[in-house]
């Protein structure tokens, strides 16, 4: 027996606390795998193996891969909203806090979100698609709220709306997925700082 692998739990959990823990374990494993490999390459069997549970355990909580994907991705986005809010409420200039947001995002390697969604689109119901988009909008709304405050405080100046700025900043953060490819172009500088510099040069008053 391979002692490095977690012992897999049986299909039907015992007790509410254990059930919640197992469900969360499956969701965590699924979100990591989907974000690393995309939708189609990941199977329920692989997620079960990653979570250390049986395939039956996964199906006990989630009727199919599309439901698991939807709940895993929306849950992950909720966590992103949380840590983005925590960073943006810290002390320091908005520019400094945006650098922290960029650095935190680039700390984890993952597939490009829109590519993953295009891949998953045909497998998701309209309701599931809308659920994911609402969760994604929540992240943009957090950013937009802080851009709105910065505009009111004259910390930034832009003819664009706070929501457009939020989407623009999020789009620039996608460069983080190309960090290895761009390493020769950045002269050893922190890519997260370069991205914020690029964004700030378009909206800053400095």
C-alpha cells in the first residue's frame, strides 16, 4: 500500500460535522484541479483521488461534474472576494494595495479563467453559468468600490467608470499566467509591480 496517499473515506458520511468536512474537502480538491488543468481534462475519479475519498463520496454530494465545477468555482471566487477585501482595507496608498492584490493572485498558478469557462460552457446549465458570472462580478464589484473611493478622494483620475477600471485591472492580472514566458522581458523585476505600474500610468495623478 502507498502510505503517501490519504486513506479514502467511504461513500456515505457519518454525522453532520464529518459530512460538511468531507464536502469541503471535495470542493477544495476540485477547485485546485479545475484551476490548474481546466474543465475537460479533470475527471471525478481524479478529484476523488486528490481529496482522498471514493468516487461514490463525490457523487453523494454532487450529482455531476458540472454541479461540482459550479460550486467549486463560485466558492473559490467567494474566497478571492474575501482576501481582496482584506488587502484593500489595509493601510497604504491604493497603488501599494493593488500591488499586494496582484502579488497574492500571482502566488497561485492557474489556467486563464475565460478559456476555462469557454471549455465548460456547453456542459453548464444557464443557471450555473449565471451563478458563476455573479460570483465573478462580486470580485469586480469589490475593486470598483475602492476605485470609486479613490476617484472621489482624487487619488486617481480617469474618465472611465469604476467598474470598467475594475475589469481593466483584472484583465491585466491575467499576465500573471505568463510570468515564466515574460521572465526574460522583465529584467528580473517583480511582474506584479510592473502590471500595477502599467495600470497606474493610465489612471494615476502622480
